[in-house]
């Protein structure tokens, strides 16, 4: 066994397995109707029933067959965003119909890695690498000029919108160890959210607006590798009341993208198993 797609219920503090496979799959998104998860594997996207009643079904992404794990569903459920490098050799952000179809290019400057969709559906938040500098950007879903929100203070990655659309949470190494920060979605001064003993990555604010989910590595881990002992934690939006929910074997691919249920009472994630040999 290689990958286990699972759901954790916040209220009952229970876990259940949705699907297990010998393949490497990553980054589950929860559809707005609550019925399915979108996952990636081998450069493709798949739709997986949440109730565990079937195997994943491939989503037609046209020429985009080298998708990484930075993909997501629009708030109204009509669109998918993918980060793919077939056309340009570098990760580029595209939008296509949720049921599948031909991708439409959004970002012109590359590489760009999608991470968040604004609650009103109008903008995308992403990590852009410009001259080897990792920063947070937003752009209209129609494309055009990108808006830069951070300016090279450490590595900045993993942006996701708060439920009210006012903030973008992200992880940054500007203080030394990777921690969680936030910046006004319309640009402004950044605020530090965590001051933990871990390396904190991939913050995902709850649809309820009451908590932020994040993945934490041991402090000596560089970057965000796969196949390590990590922990999934909850914090208040201002960083208060940190709580470790559970530890697991995971990392890269576990919760790279927004993964909360529409009601905000559960989230999806991927647990990994060691590679044989």
C-alpha cells in the first residue's frame, strides 16, 4: 500500500478511510456539493466519491497531463484550476470546466503554482518564483496583471484565503524557520500567526472562519518533503489555541491544497506508507 485518502471529522475526532491504493496520489480537494474529492496522480486529476463507494474517475484535462498537486475547485463548483507544465516546461496556471475540457491559460509569468481561490470566485492566490525568489501573488481568474503581496523576505508559499476573503494565509521562512503568516488580500503589511517549534506549512482556513488547519514538520526538516513523520494541527485565525490533532506518515501531498468539507466540520488528507525496499 502507498497512499490512503482519509477524512478527519473535527466534531467526533474520528478518522475514516475513503480509498487506498498502491499508487502515489496527492492533495484532495472537497467539492462544494460535498459529494466528491479531487485528487492528482501521475500528472492527471481524478474525482473520488467521498462515501468510498467507488474508484476514482479520471477528469479530462485536455493537453494538461503533467499536473502537479496544486489544483482546486471554484467556490461555485463550476471550474477547476490546475498547475501544469506541458505547454511551457514550467508550472503554469490554467482554468477548465469542472466536468473536464480544454484548459485556458491564466498566468503569463512562470513558474506559478496555484494554492487558493477567493470566496467570491474572482481571484486566484499562488506561489510565483521570479528570479529564484518565492513570493505570494494573486490574479484575476480572467488573467491579466498579477498582484504581488510579498517581496522576497524568505521563501513564501502555500497561500489560501480566509472564509471572509479579507486575508491570505501563507507559510514563510522570513523568521528563519518556516511559520504561518497572513497578509491582507488587497495587499498590506504581513502578520505573523505561528511561533511554534515546528516547521509549519500549508495553512487552510476553515469555511466557518474559526480555525486554520496546517501541516507541521520537525524543526530540522528543510522544504516540504514526502514520507516523513508529520503532524496535522489546528490553530485559531490569530494563531491562538494550537492543537495537534494527530501524527502521520506524510508531508508533501498530504494537504497541499484546500481540503475542508463545505460545512467546515471535516477535512480530507493523504496518509502515505513507506516504499518497500
